[in-house]
C-alpha cells in the first residue's frame, strides 16, 4: 500500500469533519483533485470526500455534529459541509445505472472500486484515507507522475456516457499533460466531436476558460486542432500559432496570462460579435473580449511615446499590455517590445487637472460644448506628457471657447 501524507491531512477543520462523518469506523476518504494534486506536490484549494453512507445518513451525522450542511446535489449523492468559511463536498459512493451523454442516473454503493470506475481519467480516480493510505485501482498514480492522460476504461464508451469528457481531456492535458495524447485517442475524439453540440454553452465556456488558463496550453491545443473539436465549439479559431506567440510574449515580458486575452489571440481581428452570446459569456467577459478585438487602441512596435501615452490614458495599463501581446500574437515581431512593456508597467494615471465646472466658468455653456472642450484639454494634457499646469490647460481651453480670448468668464 502506497502512503501519501500531504500537510492538509493535519488540518484541524478537516479532521473534525472526518470525525463527524464517522471516521475511522466508517471508510471515509478524500477523492479526486485534492489527492491527485497532493501526489504531484501541488497545493489544494478544494477538498472532496467520499463516503459509503447514503446522503440521509451523511446529513444526519453532520447535523448531529452541528456542522451546516447544504443538499447541493442530493439526486447524485452530494451534500456540502460548510464550516469556518470552507465548503467541502461530500458524495456517497455510487455507480451509473444509465447515462445519456449529459446526465447520469446513479445508484448508491459501498464499493470504492465501483465508484472510482465512474471517474473520467485514471489520475482522477485516486482516493486517500485520513491516515494517508492511497488507493489506486487503475494505476492513476503512475499516469499522474508522468503526465499521461488515460481514460478509466474504454475511451469511446466513456465519451458517449458524458460528452463533455472530450473537452475535459484537452483541459487536463493542458494542466497536467507531459506526454502527448496518443493519436488513437485524438482520433476517437474526432469521431465523436459532434456529440459536443449537446453540451450547454455554459459548460463549453467553463472548459475553454480552464483550458486557456493553464500555464501553457499550446501542446494540448495542437491535439485539439487535430481532433477538429474547435470546428464544433469554436469555429472562429484560426489556429495554434497565434496562441503560441502570445504565450511566448507573456513569458518574455512578464505579463500574467488571462484566458480572455488568449481567446482573443485565437480569433480573427475582424470582430467577435456572435461569440459572446453563443458561449454565454458574462457581461464583463464579453465587454473585455470586445475591447481586446476592437480596432483601437492600436498598439505597434516603436509607436511614438505620445501615442502610447494617449492609449494608456484612454484605455488603461492592463488593456494596453493585453493589446501589446495580441499585437505579437497576430503576426508582429516578438522581439524588441521590452522597453515598451517596461514603460507600460510603470505607467500610472494622472487625472486631468481641470473639470467641467472649470470649463463652464470660462463662459462655455453647459452641454455638448463642455465635453468637446474637455476633449481638447485632454489632448493637450496628453501631448504635454502630462506636465501641463492647470493654468496652461485653462488658457488653452479658453482660446478654443466661442469667442476665444474674449474674456467672457
């Protein structure tokens, strides 16, 4: 028996929860991602626990221990324990009775191997006892250590059970893969890619976001392109080379990755109007994607400082950095951007020293003329490198007022 003792096994809150669930008398174990990540030396933020007891019994135990419990997925055997600001999902062991590619009908079991057989990939089928004994029914530990994605059981069967597993394969490859997905498995995904049309847009978006948030998703994307999956879920995709150049630019210029920026790199520069609605992007995500793919602010290598200052003032540092790496991704030169990147990172906004009230005080009637005058003042402010004084800007604005210089105040 392999043992594994991650630091969180000593967490007082988790120990209290395990005791409330009947450990050690009841064979309660940690399952899924927290176990896989512990095996790989990664930290865990979320914890999942499996138990051979049915949900009603689990709820009764937690309530007896005065632990708040929420029946978040009771039809599938899952409840959530809420304690000290932490949510821990607890799921009764189960086996599939029927599947339709999107939902499963389950029956409860006390057989840990049966429950593990429901998992998608071998590295996700691990379980760990409170004392650190690792159960590995499908050789998932060795797969995890070498970064090999392998389905539990026959891949085609597992994909037909749950169509989303195609996207999960590429997402886990991006996050954990060190070995290429086998050509045979890529071909199976290609043969079944049309099944993804039954998956909700929200779930597709979630998987794409996680896929594109991986440190380097390029190799996984290569396999995804070979499977022709993008033709179903993202027909706008224009290939992996743009993403590769974007990732290189992120590393070269110390720019943290954002999944929306990486998505923009994979899209044509001509716009993304239908995409937000089709993928059910949030308003914030859709707004960001539109800003990233809009014609302006245009960023180019060697642009004059005054033009860069204008872009920064009008659009902000984060958007300009994103537009910079997108300029690289869409075929422009990778090298030579370091001075600009440094300038952008050090830039801080300096507010315009005059306001609309100041403009009105110059004799400009309230209304559109005030906005036009402020726009001209902003241009002068940017053109001065943000060094013009308040008096200089007021004087320049007064000159542009109706009857400029007439002294109407």
